[in-house]
C-alpha cells in the first residue's frame, strides 16, 4: 500500500501512523542492535525515521512519550545546545596563485624531508557550512556546526531531516565522526527564494546563507522543508583507524552511504594539482552548486599525522581559491571608521551593486596610501591612479571577506573631481591622528578619551574569543557606553555594574526598556560567572595591537600566571635586559608584538591603571604548559647538527606539542641539547654551561619514538 504523504494526513491518521512507526522502528532497532540480524535496509530505516520526524513536525502535539526521535541524541533544542568538539574543527589556509601552491608543496616536502613528488588529493571546496556528525555503534547520535572550531551548536534534530545524511551505518567503527559540508543547489535555492518571496518571507542573498539559515532553525520542521544536501569529506574522532589514505577514506565514506564529491581525485605532485584545479574550474559553472576553490590534501594519513597542525589550520592541506567576483559602481562617499587600536579606516559608500549574488553597498579602501594609488613603500598601485568621490570603481569580493575597491575607471571621472584629503584629526574625538614611520595606518592619539576606541575595545573585550559574556554583545555595549545612570566606559566598569545598580534605588536596570527582572538578573549573573577567566582569554581581551588569540595563548603558556606575566612585562619596559630577551625569545612572539605589548601595558599610564583595576576584580586562572605529563614538558631544548630521522621543522613541532620550548641558541636556561652529526659551536656552549647533550636516538627514546 502506498504511503499517504505527510501533508495529506489528518490528525487521527497521524496518530495511528506515529504508533505504527514507533513500533516498526523499535523492532528494527532490536533486530539490528540486540539480535545482530537487521531485517531492513539502512535506507528503509532512514525513511521510517524521517517520516516519523516529519509527522511530529506537522503535529507537535501528537509526539509520543516514547518517540523514536528521542531515542538517540539530544531532544529538540530549546535554543541550540552547545557541543564541545572532541577533535577541533579547523579551517584551511588559502592560496590564490599557482606559485603559492608550489610553495605549499615545497613546505610540506621540506617538513617531511621528502625529495620526490608527493601524493595528494584534490577536491572541490564546497561553499556551504561545515557539519560534524557523530555516530556511535552505527547510530547518528549528534550533529554539530563548527561554531568557533572548539564548541559548535547542537543541530542534531535538524540534521536528521537531511536526506543525504544516513541515520544508521552498517559496518562503521564504534565511534565515527563524519565531517562535511551542508549546501543547497542553485535550483533548490532559486525555488526556495521564489517560495519565500511569494509568502512575504525573507529571501536569502546566496545559497550558502540559505543553507546556513535553514540548518540553524530552532524548529526542525522548517529544516525538513528546506532542500539541504551534504557532502562528506573529512572526519573527527574515530575509535579505530579508518583508512591508510585520504582517498581511501573518502571511498569508505561513500561505501557507508555518504555523498562524496565525484570530482575528488588523486594527484601526483603540485603540477597535477594545478591541472585538476583547471578541470574543476572549467566545470564550476555547470555543477549546479557553489564552490569557491579546490582543496588539496596530503594523501597519506600517516604523513598527515606527522605534519600536524598550526594554531587553526592543518599543515597538510590548503584551499586554492578561485579568483574573486567583480562589479563596477559609483563611489558615493568615503567614511572614516575609528577602530579599537585607533586606526582610521576609510570605508567606501557605494551605489549598491550585486557582486557574485550579494548586494554590496560598503567596501574597504584600506588606508590613505591605497586611496592615493600607492603601496606601503610608496610604489604605484593601479598604475598610480587615485580614487575620488564620484568615481566609477571596481568592487571585488572573495568568499566571506569584506569587499574592497580594486580599481577605478579614469575615463568616467567627472570634471572637477577633487583628490581625497585624508583627515589628520580623529573624526570621533578631534585628537590628532598620526602615522608612525613605516606604518601605513594613521591612528587617533586619543587613547581612552576617544569614544570610538573605547567602544571598540569594549566590544572586543566581550567578544566570543575574549570574555564572551552572555547577553552583553556589541549592541548592549554601545547602549551602556552612552548610558547616563549606569555607564560602562571601560572593561572594569562591567564588573561594577551589578553593585552600582544595587546601590541606585531609583533607576534600576530591570525597569529599562528592553530589560526586565529576569533579563537584568541574568545579565548580572553572566557577568559574575566571567569574573573567573583563564589567563590567555584575559590577555587577548585587552585588545592589544598585534596580540591576537595565538600570541595570547603563547604568552599565557609561557608565564603561567597574571602576576608572572605582569612582572615580566614591567621589567621589560625598557626594551632591554633579560626579561625583554625572554619575551622576544618566545617562539611565535616577534619583536613587533613584544614592543606593542610592553607599550600597551607600560607602568604609570592611565591605560595600565585601568588594566590593574580590572584584574583586581577578577580571578585569573593560570594556564598550564602545552602538555604537562610528558618528560620534556616545560623544558627548553635546542636542536643542532643534522637530524636523520626527521626534519628540523618536524622535530620542533613535536617537541612543542609535548610542552617543550624550542630555542635557537644555547643559554644557561637550556635544559637539553639534541646534537646530530656536524654539531659545532652550540655543543661547545652546552658543554661549557653544563647543559645535558643527547643524540637524536636518545631524544626519540625520551619522547617515546
Ligand atoms: S577539509 C582539517 N575539504 O572550508 C581540514 N574543507 O575554509 C578540514 N570546506 O571549514 C576541512 N569544502 O567548511 C575541507 N572539500 C573540503 C571542503 C572544505 C569546503 C570548508 C570547510 C572548512 C572551510 C575552510
């Protein structure tokens, strides 16, 4: 008997159908898990579960207490729950030119000490959003978005409605996390937008946004009605090895029932990669879905493991992006925005124009030299053409990056158009705006007295990778900054907010527009919760120029506690002496970052007083070194001579992963010198200083091979 479509069921039929499905799914589960004798194909089983979910989405009141939807994974989310990824979800380094691909190949081979051509895979880079699917004993138990790579959103119920995602796998490892891209085809996107427009709902700018908007729906019923697709291309946690090569792994994912991209091929060396890039680029227009480049990955998984990761990208892969999309439009005006570090950034206000499917009305103009037609060394760019208000300009957009003005059409320049004069005073606070020698950026000198800088610092302070205070985002920060009764002008003010509110009997936050009893209490609780903060987040939150997430975590790992860190920075304030040497010797902290750090935290300045006031109100959690249980954790090691079992780069990466610090020269602080054949002056230094010297084999034995 043909099944009646879900849309055609009445309530009584739906009730009966839910009962039938609950029974059929329970029987299939027993046959599969308890009896090890599956009676039904995976596809039929998936169809039952999907029909059940669709009926529940249409008749939420009929959902059974023993609903099969609730038997694995989390119940439908009330807001999205958070999922900590057991294996981080990384992003990819980008390459735009063929030379960068050759450089990538050289780098990889050098790292591995591999002389011949290396085997890679090449596959399209799907322009969607990544999703991690966790299967336990073959059952889909959790689906999570990438989020910040460490913590994503729980979208399990939604993922279950995507036809390309199997709900059950046969012959899979006990734990298998499959990763890939959720996307929408061009045809489905056009039809969805037409439906949305017809019903007066919001339309989407491009298929990627439509896919993201459809997956991230609190109501899984809506996701079910959107035609999402999924390509599998990677994996996270695995309870057993999955394959020996990237290519085999993809084949295995395919055999398990996933869609894998048919344009995935193996390539011998970087020339072959570039050839496949051209093949994929040639097919781009007729694929029927958006791709924005080609991803190259080292094929051998053992080599991938040796290559490992940088802070947020693997060393064994790169995304070769397609050239950006272009359009011409009129430049209506130039606005100056003042950033967190005082940088004056010119922004082009444009006659709105569609660039690669997205309407663009603002674009960056970088800095004053860029507008004038010069690069940072004074050399002409765009043939030396400057950009003037009223000009016809070319707008360029690549992926998610901010669109930029790339070129100007002098033939269409209006008579009387004047060269743009870049302001030499801050448009926000009127302070002089200076350019330091060698810096392409003009900066407001107002510091904390500049409202624009102060607000941007606050926004950075509460941002996701910093204090991440729930209910206190960019919008609320702007509101509190301007507030008369409960002003927040600096980060420290955030932590006195509750006490100030309590002390003010009349104008309570809870009586404000947009706030109530619950939301104000929630906000104060969220702030209170963040009084305890890990050192790396605190350093990052200070918003010091050149000190991003990676540097903050390096500094935190090196100094361990706020007290150590602050003392060291104070002692380095003369840019000389042992503390300065130590700071600049931290691998990954260059002279520029060190100088910016010491400048920003200079004792006896208003800025530093504010930082001390803030820290006095916090409990800063010390950060442990990278790995504390390895025999070399916390040790300073130096490599010298020729290493025979691995390259210098690999040796360094492994030592660092085990918590050791790798220095370039031997000093009294060195714990261990690993000397290969041909070791020279460093070995002599080590002998003189009484530093222990071992050979490469002894080092490998020490770190466990
Ligand atoms: S591999 C550890 N392969 O691109 C590397 N990523 O820019 C994991 N993406 O976050 C990613 N197509 O969302 C990989 N064939 C592909 C891809 C792909 C699209 C996305 C993915 C990733 C982003 C990085």
